[in-house]
C-alpha cells in the first residue's frame, strides 16, 4: 500500500472528494474537466490522488464489513436533497474517517492488521515484498498467509516451501508457523519446507529459533534441522544450504539422493504422476544439477546416469523401469 504521509491533510481531503465525485459520475464531462483543471493546478494534486486511490483500493476487502467506527463514519452520509457542495463535503468526511479507521485498525502497522494470502501453482515461483521491507520467495505449489500488525509479524506456511529474507525489528517479532512448529527470526534469511513427514528449516544468514511441543532449538547460518510429524527434532535430509536453496535459481541439485526422493522432488514442479514400481530402484543414488522446468531433460539425464528407462503412459503419467526389464519386453 502506498504511503499517504507526504501530502497535506487539506490536499488529501480534496483528493478524496474528487475520488468520490468521479466514482459517482464517471461519464460526466464537466466533472472530468474540473478534475483535470485541479490536477494541473499543482503537481502534488496528482500525487495525492494516486495515493488516496491506492489506499481506497487496498481497503476494498473490508469496506463492507460491519464494525463500530465504520458505522459511525457512515452516519455522515447526507440525504440527496441537500446542496451538492454539502453532500460532497459530507462524503469526504465519511471517506476520511473510513481511511483513518483503515490505517489505525487494518494496515500492517495497525492494531489488528489485515491478512493476505499468496500462492503459486505447479512449476511457478513468486517473490513478494512485504510491508516491513522483508521479502518472501515462494517455491512451486506453495501457499502462505501473512498477517502483520503493530505487535507482531506472523506467517503461516500452509503448504510448499518459502525462503524468507527478514528485515529485523526488535519490537515486532517475525514468526513462521507450520503446524505445531514455529520458527522465530532473529534477523536472518532462511528456508522453510513443509514435507509429507517433516518440516525442514535451513538458515542461510543470521539466527532462528525453532520451537516445537515443549522444546526448542537455535539454528545459526549454514545449519539445518527438521521437525517430524511425531513432534521430534530430526536430522535434515539435505547436505548444504546451496543444495537446499537451488530452487531459487530454477535448479534441483542432488548429491547422492535416493532415486525415489529425487523423483518426488522433480514431481513437485510438474503436473504429472511419476511412478517407480520397483522398490529396489528407489535406492539408486542420483547426482547432478537439473533445471526444474525441463522435465524430459531431467528424466532422460537420470536414465543416462542410472540403469533405468523412462516410459510415458498417456499425457500425465510416467513410469521408470529397470533398463534390463525394458529391453526384455521390447
């Protein structure tokens, strides 16, 4: 949301009045011309209008919600028989109160804040700059819910994986929640990955505190740890931070990773089912660096490295078989 602090109160009130007039009569040429004249009169007018317009749009999700301050503000709404200038003045007063209520209660620095959700689909990545200047990078098939207010900064990782680069604020702790685990930032950059049986945390810079049910651990730069679904701290699966965070550059790096685990990681980025019917093949070890968006290239490279063959079954199913078994059936 754009800041509105650089313009005077009088200019903001004028901008709010123009916003309401234009919304009420969008096709009126006289109003349009008067608005253009107002913009031309002072460069700050255009700046104030853009700021108020952006803030009004930001408030859209909760404009219709009922709360006491909003209801009091709407009492300013005048009957239509009143003179036009009084009607617009009253509309402006109501809007100013609503905007003020929005900042005081629902902005990221307000008492309650307003939650935002961000998500990616299969094969997508997204970087989000948060209200405090922190950045949030979402890996494939990931969903987070961000809730900031003046007391705390809170993120729920619903599914997937995210990399957090946090702006330190001693007055407002930054905490990531994943099920029963909370990860509290102490001025750092770190990765959190919600897997089927565990939550893995890797710290690139700084320090985080992981807290589970009745116990906690501190992680420093270069360290990793996981928290299992049976509420125990366990060893993380990956070997180094560069491997863990390679997805940020669109890569997957495997260093002696079991084929079954490697295929599960590859499958996160593509809307296909990859099957490995022979459990013995799952223990084969994969080494190499692969581009996440190049499914066929990844699987063909695996087939060159290991004694397996790739078989496409329809458009959305791929089976990896033992190479000798495949030749016997040809």
